[in-house]
């Protein structure tokens, strides 16, 4: 009996040690939605880098739902992860999840979209304002001054939608373009199609469209093709589908982010912080314009 008790105690100690070791080596990524190729690529980059660095990465999908996002973070805190990378569903709503992590002393890093409140170790993202300006200036170069344009906006409340819109509006003003309309299509391809169909009915003299991501741009293209009109469409993100559409000549251009690199840098930065190394508060990831 004494021998059996000793064996059980040893097993319990071993299991406890293994659980602790796992927690020490575990990071987490909370993604706004995996129903978007951009975020899937970002996830892939993070997973690859975590594997290279010898860390386990737990990935949870918030399905564009702030309440699901909060539940995901609560779950990860209970699991004892050492750092959380989060791609927010909404820059305001995510603050509740970040505060929970702050209270539990779990470091948080934001990817692609920022948070309006809460303590964040670092924010890794492209310069969305600069990207919006690049898109606007490209349209002006192709169409000329006083171009009649429409904007398809992303999810209201996200930093990406706000910043890309700000950059585009800077270009609208500087290039003296005529903004006919600007409406949300929530970064969604189907919504991009539906909103664009409605806009083409009410704004038949449209010359160009800036969609704040490639998914909306691809939806807009379907509406434009169905209308038979010659309208320049510019997207944002540089997804595989977006770049393929540029190569086919149906998408005028896309402002390409590097989602895999955002994920990779996120993991690298989290590991640096955990090791006590200095991490920049804002880490920009370069943009590039993809044209045919």
C-alpha cells in the first residue's frame, strides 16, 4: 500500500509538472473571424513561427462576436496561457477582454486592429491610414482629378475601418475627388456585392470604388460586372483571391498587407516580452501596392 501511495504521488507530481510546463510554453491567438482569408493567413504565420520557436499556440475564433471574444479570453486565462495575441472584433468592445487579461497579469498584444482601452504590450499592424491614401491616389492617377468615387467601409468600430477610411478621405480631399457615397459592407464579400448593387442603382455615374478589404472588393466586382459598367475597383489586404483578381485584370489594385508576417511578428514579440526583452509599443508592417 505504501509503495502504491508513493507511485500515485509521483504520478500526481509528474502530471502537475507537465501541466505547468505546458502552460509555460503556451501562447494563444484570438482571431476576430476565421471566415476571412486574411485572418487565416495571419493565423498560419503565427502558428509557423510558434512552432519554430518551440511554443504551443492555441487558436480561438471569435466569429465576429465580442461576447464570444470575451469568453475566449476568459477560457485562455483559466488554461494558464502565458500571453494572448488578439485580433479584435471591435476596438471598443475588446477592452473588456483585455482588462480581464490585465487583471490576471497575462500580457496582451493586438494584431491588425487596435484596442481603445486596456493595457497592451504591443500593437502589430500595417499603416492603415497610409494604405487608404495610397488607394485614393491610385484612383486619382487612373481616373484623374474630380473622379467620382464610392467607398465600401469595413466593420464600424474597428481601427482598420476607421484608419483606412481616414487615409482614403485624406486622398479624396487632396486629389479633389467627388465622393458620391460611403457605406459599410462589414468586410464581407456577399455584403460587398449587395451594397454595391444598391449603390450602382442610386449612383450610376460612379467611376471608381475603394473597398476597405479585398473581400468587399471582390463582391463589388461581381456587381460591376453584372451592370456592364466600366468601373475601377481597388481593394485592400492583398489576399490570395485579391491578388489573383488583379492578375486577371478585374481588380484594379490591392493595397497588400503581409498578414503572415503580422502573425509571425506577434509571436516573436510575445516571446521577447516573456523573456524580459524590450518590445516596441507600435510595430509597423510594410505595405505594398499590387497592380497588374
